[in-house]
C-alpha cells in the first residue's frame, strides 16, 4: 500500500481496494435492509431479523403495528412531559391521546389478516402526516412489488420517531450528524453541538480501521473513472467532498461496508451517484441526468494502477490523507 503527494503536495496516490460486489442499483436497498433489521433487533429483543429475511419478517404487518404503538407511547410521554414542564398542567387533559394500532398477532403471510394489519399501519402513518410520496401500497410489501417504497416509508417513520426520543437507525443518526454540521457551518459563532456517540455492535468495524476503509473505498470508486480528464472530486474535510465541474458539496458516510452519499433529504450509494454523474459512466449506462456533465468526446483512457484525490484540507496532507 503506497501513499504519496504529487508535485504540488495536494494529491494522494493510493492502491485500489475491492468493494463488496453489489449491483449499484441494488446496494441501496441491501444497505437499508441491513440497517433497519439491526434497528428492529435492538428495539425488540425477541426479533432476529436479517437482511435476507427482512421482508419475510415484516410482511404480516405485526412488527410494523407493534412499532407504531411503540412510537405512539414515546409521543405520549414526550408531549406529557412537555405540557407538565411548560404549563404545569395536568398531562391527562392536554397531552396527545395515545391511539392504539389494532392488529392480529396470529396473521399469516399473504392472508387477509396480514393485509389488514399492513393497512392499519399505513393508516397510522397518514395520521402521523407522512406524505403519500413516502408511503407504500399493501401489495408493495406482500407481493414485493416495490421494496424501495417500503424502505423509504420505514426510514421516514424512524425520522419522525427520533424527534420524540425513539432510538434511530444508524443511517438516521448519520443524517442528524450531517444536519448539525451544516447548521454549524452556516452559523460558526454558535457553540458546536457535541456529537452523539453511536453504539456499535461487536461485529462492526473498529473506528481506526473504519477510517482507513472509508478513504480507500471512496478512492476505489472514484478511481473507476476512465475520462481523459478524471471526474473531479476534492476532499474538503472528513466525509465532505466537492464533486464535479460545479463542485457540488456532498456528504459521504460508510454504513457498515457500504459507501453512502447524502443527497438532499435522502441517501444513495456513492457508486450509483457516480454512475449518474460521471460522464464516462453515463456513456456506458445511458443518458446522464446531470445537465452539467458533458459526455467525453475523446477516447477514454485506460485506468491507471494508481489514482488520486485532490484536497482542500491541509490536515489531510499531514496525515497522508487518511479520512
């Protein structure tokens, strides 16, 4: 493994490392299922959900309705506490009423009862004012017609619950971390909010190794560019990059062994993001939706054995660029 700056001292040269070989369009769903499964298992000790059995475990609607009732209890406790502390009034008269989500615990997969459970959960989601664009249809889960919509809905439920104190999945904790960073950047005089320490399971990567893994995986994905002039990416600070000709600011995080990028209010894998914005990858996969990305008009070069990342972060050079 070699690291060295270029003549100006601002480009790090690294050997490539392999990344887990998922198709980029599938990796997002895989990563979210992993995170949501781990989240459900931590919330409910009786569950043993994995990525591979995720939809089988929730398709009866029982877990979903149980979680809806958990969130309702947190909302009740939160509003009761807020009312009693701010107005010194009786919580029973002013707090939000706990609306229990009814469900059949004995429902079998694919049965009418399971569909009824899922319908009750979706009705609760609408009462929680989750937008229709983030909801799914019953058959999306039962018949696996749209797994992505199911995942997006559960992530939004997790976001809403986190506001009332419900423990959040790791990906939502990362969102909160990025939001605090953006707020701090926009208001530098405000004292920084102490970062929330995320609990890690024994099988998760130690912090030092994660930092190595983070930079090398980002480097490997960027190094696949075959444009004569490599698609530009500049490291601003740890987990923050400027990318493309317009230097769009993106936030990159590693979720277990998946390299994720925050886009607006949601997430995508870095690989899929690059497939849609790097001109040479767009040429291979079809029209590029990014109007600012111009297709290569010169023959693509052969990938070099070593690639580089430019950096705006002086500390990166002192640490040999490890993110």
